[in-house]
C-alpha cells in the first residue's frame, strides 16, 4: 500500500523543506534577511518569535525565541510541537517564514501565532510567489505556493487584520541575493504579508446581560 510522504511541522513534505537548504533556497532566505530583522525589531518592548524553515546565522537584537521546523515539531532554543511553549498575548512580533501551509493542516499554526501575539502585535508571513519565474527552482520538491489573497483570508480566519499590500522580496529568475523589496509580489520569488492583532475582535460580540442574583441585584 502506498504511503504519504512524511510531513514537517510546516505541513509540507520533509523533502520540500530540504529545498531551503539548497543554493536556491539559501539565496532566497538571505534576500529576506533584512526584512526579517526589521520585522523582529518593530515591537522592542516585547519578546519576538521567529519560525524558520532551516537554521540561519542571523544576529537579532532584543529577546525572543527562534524555532526551526524539525520533523513534526520544532527545534532550536526549545524542542516542542504545538501548542507553542509561550503564554498567551506575550509576544510583540511573530515572523512565520515559509513554515505555514494554506491547507487545513496550516490553520493550527496560524491560530497559535495569533494566540501568543499581544494586542497591537504584528505577524509577518513570508510565502513563495506562484507567479515568479523562480518557481522553476523549487519545481518537483512538493513546495506549495499561494497568492497573497489566500494568505490574507487565512490570517483573517485566525483573528488578525492583514494589510492590503504585500512586499515582493528576493530574486526573479536567477539564483542570487536581492535585498531590495518592492510593493506587491510582482515576479519576485517570495513576498511578505503583514497582519496586526487588534485590541478588539474583528467581529463585534453581542454583550450578554448581567447575571442576576436571587435577590435581583446584578452580579459584578
């Protein structure tokens, strides 16, 4: 009987995640490095969380937790699976760098990221661009790519408010490092979508009537 390939914590096959350790994958991650550093510095008063596909030697200021996809869980400063070993609303910025899937298996990860974000905190999601010529570099690896509209919908489902414009990042065709971002994904290899956790829920919640005690005095 045929079996499905083993999947990593990202919801992608392990063979797909291995692509980020190739020359083409490392060139893309290095292109994204300045954007990742800027993102993690956006809320300096709070710790950050960086979820990455492979280990990267990047110096980040401030305090935070850097985790790398490993099998069905995460490795790095902590070895864990979901739920993440962080208190609710304790993180100012979360970077999700090519470790989320648009399939149903990716929903729990985004939900966890939304849980640990403090109100006013931001999530940066880095994803592959399905329209980029660079897609030929990951062809046959099993990596999936979706347009920004799909990710904005998933982020809203997780309770976050995504920005309407994404940033295109990385090379277009050749395997090289390109640090300069652009408005919109265009033909860049990847793009970043930023979303915020608002202090109030996106969907209005009907206020319940106060509980009445037997003597008719409303409960505090």
